[in-house]
């Protein structure tokens, strides 16, 4: 492990306690000089970025970058990615949400083990959620037609939110779904086994581990989205450049899902509008890229 430089990249926004818990979950397990942390504050307006700077300014293994505007998920992470690449010569960049916490003491050792076996460009861990659930995984992308249908629904639901009748629509939609299940008209979803190792699948964006093979080629994620669809665009980038990704359940983290989004938009309607707007824009880009690939 001493032969590699590891940099944990944490994108912070508003939720101070989550970021502190995330950082401490790393520091409590790894004290080596070749394990560093870069925290990118995405222009939090509650002073939490400055609080983190005050907390860790004397720790030479932690860098705090305060952005002057909210750049979104991809661009915000890319600031930290480029810092880790150029300033700390990272061999592995471990990009995790600020509400993701380490759970295992051999986290980095498992990463090295997988890299020595597969020479991956990007590694995805098993992501454990609340109530001991595990984040679903997807073996491949959907078709262009599927995402076009999604886009139509997203636009329709966004419009219903704008005119304040989405809650009523949601109730009716849920009743219809329950009726379909009772009548046996709705097919059961076939889940992928999350305890198996897979190669070249769609990884989850809350925790991504980039090796030197990826770092040498790119300066981060596709930065044309503000939020959402980063995983699908990363999958297309890797496939286009013949780079391998791996999902390995022997590497795992805990994800306290959506805490930053919830902090940003506490009111339900505002949150739905925020999510809907960004999902529409990101889905449009994904469809464009899929058509190009065809």
C-alpha cells in the first residue's frame, strides 16, 4: 500500500456534520502520509466550508478548496480531481459523496488487490444504504427509446409540479400501480445479485474509485451536466475508450442517501422541481450521446 498515493475526494455542500463524519471515517482508519483528503466546498451559503477549513487547516494531509459558485456535481468534483492529480500525483482518486462513510479497515487494501488482478480504470464498491439495504446495480444502459420515454414522463411531471397538481397525480399513479400489482399485470423487477463481482457495468456515482489508467486520460467526469446521469455518461466514456470498470462487493461503503439534496431543497415542491429540471437536462445529453454512439 505504501507504493501508491491515495486521495479521497469529497464534494461538500451545506451538510457539515456529514462531511465531518465522512472525513473522520477515513482518518480513523488511515494515518499514512500517502493517504490524503481533498474537500471541495461547492459554495455552501451556510459557512460550513469555512468551518471545515478551520477544523483541518493544520492537517497537512487535508486540503480544503472553497469555490466561489456552485458548479454542480461533475464540475465541482473535477476541481478536486485536478488538484489530486496535479498537486498530489494521485495513483488512486476515491470520489465519494460527503454522506458516504468508510466501514471496513482494509478498504484500500481491497482496492489494490482488485487493481493487481484486473488493472481497472474505475472501480465501484458495494453501497450499503439505511436499513441494511444495498444499492441496486445495472449491468448495462437502457436503449435510446427507453430514455426518450423517460424524458417525456420527466417533462410531464415537471409541468405538473409547476402548476401545483403533482401530488394529486402521484396519488392516482400509485393507486393504478397497486391495482396493476393486484391484477397481476405488473411484472416483478428482476434484481441483479449485488454480492457478485461484475466487469463493465453501470457504476453508482456516490462512490467511484479511479486508478492511474483513468487519471492519465481524463481530468474528471463529463462536466456538461449539473446533476444526475453522471454514471451513464461515465459508462459511455469508458466503453468508447476501451477502459475497464469493475464492481467488487468486497469493497464496500455506507451511503446516507440524499442528505445534501435534502438540505438544499427542504420544501417538497422545490426539491421536485430542482431534481426534475436537472434530470431533464442530463437525460437530453445522455440521449444525444447514445445517438452519437449508434
